[in-house]
C-alpha cells in the first residue's frame, strides 16, 4: 500500500460526504494514512466506449 510508504498522502476526491456514509469495505486507503483531502473542482466522467468487431468479418 503506497499510502503507508509516503510522508504525506493527499487524497483528491470528487465529493465530500459525512463520516459513516460510505461502506467501509469500499474504502481503499484507511483514513489514518491520509493527511490532506482536496476536493477537485471540475470532474469529467469519462466512460470507456466498447468497440467490437463482427463475429464473421469478411475480407
């Protein structure tokens, strides 16, 4: 876990929520390792486009 190795860990978040709102199993970095929290201003939610080819391509 890289957060343990650093002197200061900064977490950039999309949204701040009250404590206890999130499922503890969904948290990747325990709060004890986070020293600073920065709320990002402009987030663009990029959704990957799935590209598939036909099953029987004709050449």
